[in-house]
């Protein structure tokens, strides 16, 4: 039967009768488990009554009055708990910005700090040493591309599909929190705008070949300049182009153009190499001819100088002894002339037997007469 059925009180006995003021507490069953709740569930009313009596014993005075000491203790404990909520810890990679009723008040570095409890003051922590990265244009794959972000127009009116990433960090925590409503969205919007401006001033060939580094630097500078003008408190670390390609519809045509340009560059390089080789050889031959001419000039000048000096010496000797000088010059001249001829001059003075000459004496000679051939001196013309 139900436990509250008055017809059959059950093991707990009959409920008390009469007014509520005469109600007595039901007897408690003694035992290891104490009083047991009725089978239908816990008695919430009894639990509330017990809590009410415990509070009355704690703060109640004589009669129904509240003891002042207990009320002060409760208020002090509540105030202490509320005041303790102002303690906060800032990590080494963070910086805290304290606001008073929502307005900026001060900054706090790493360590344990205190601010007036909420809602008077509030501390917002910002990671200032962590690097943040955002992608513009998608992930670089066909499935992850965002055409409205990646397709850009170059200075020569071509379309390029470009994906890039921006790495940035917080430079000023207070400005970072108050300058923009959503800093990440602001950085992304400004990054896309800066990249479009730089790409719009650069031709497609330069973007696809050697101008990628220049585009990245100019975009980073323009992005940082714009964020500084806003007072965003953000420092741009790097702008990196991940992929840059022509649109998918024109990839084949662009490949043909690049192949033709490579062939053109190869032909130009070969022609330049041939030109350099021919020019260098011509310059070498010209330098060789000039050096030979200079050597021949130096040789001729020196020989002429020597001949003149020799003539002057002979002339000086001739003035001292004209006849001896004439005889010596005549003999030296005849020696030079006869040394290259096949004629043999034999002195006939004191010859009693026939003169036998070697068989090779009349062969053409390019050197002086053999030592075993006696060449008689020829008398000077004056003496004859």
C-alpha cells in the first residue's frame, strides 16, 4: 500500500492529528542505516525542514531574531570570496589588458596580478609571442580553392590563380583588442587587398618566374603600412606565396607559351655564346698583331740605333786611319759575300803541287766555309 495511506499506516505508525503546531516528528528507526526514506522516493519536504532548522540554529538568536555576529561572518566570507576573484595569472607568452567598466586601464606582464573584482575591472589575456597564420585563396588544391579570393588580374590584363599565407603576431595587446572588432578577419581582408594591388602592378611573366620574392616583400610592406594606419597593434612577420598558376582553363596554352619562351631563350643564349667566342678570338688576334708590330718596331729601332752607333765608331776610326779602315772594310765585305758563294780563291804564291779540293766544296752552302779550306786573302783594289 502507499506509505501515505492513513487507513493503513504501515510500519511507521499513524500520522499526527490536530493543528500543524501540535505536529510531532515521526519516530526515528534506530539502526546502522538510520531512518530510511519511504519506498516511493525521498521526502523533499522533510529535507527542507531540516535545512531550515539548521540555518535557524546557526544565525538565529533568542526567539526568531538573527544573531548579528553570524550575519557579519557570512557577509565577510562572501566579500572575501568576491575579492579573491580578482587574482589572475599571466603566462610568459601572454600579456593582460585590464579594463575598468569596459574602458582601457592598464597592461600587465607575465606573473601573478590582481584587479578589482568583476564587474568593476576585467582582465583580458592575449598571446603576444605566438605566431598566427591565415590562408588567403584556399588550400592550394582544386577542391580547396576559393576563386573569389585566389583569382587576380595582372598589369598585362591576364588572370592568375594565386594562393598565399600571412604570418603575423600581436605587437600591442591593447590596440589589438580595441582597434578592430575581429582582428583575424581584418588581417585577411587587408592581406587580400594588398596582394591584389601588388599583382595589379606586376606582369604575369614576372609573377610566374622570378618576381615572386619581390611580390611577397611589397605585399608585406603594404599590409603592415595599412595595419599601422589603423592602429591594429599587429606585426606582419611574413607573406608567402604557396601556389601561383594560370587559370585551369588556360593551363595548356600557358604551357605552350612557356615552352616557346624557353626555346627562344635557349637560341638567344647560344647566339650570345657564339658572339662572345668570335669577339674574344678577334680581340686576341688583334692584340697579337699589335704586339708583333710593336716588337718589330722596337727591333727595327734598336737595329737602326746599333747600325748608327757602329757607323759612328767606324767613321771615327776612318778619320784616324783612312787607308787601313778602307782595307778592313773591303776585306770584311768580301768575306761576307764569298761566304755564301761556291767559288774558292786559292793564293798562287809558293804553290808547286796541284791543289786538291774536296768533292763537296762546290755544293751550296748556307754556313761559313769549312775550316780545312784555306781561303787566301784577296788584295784590296787599291793595292792592285
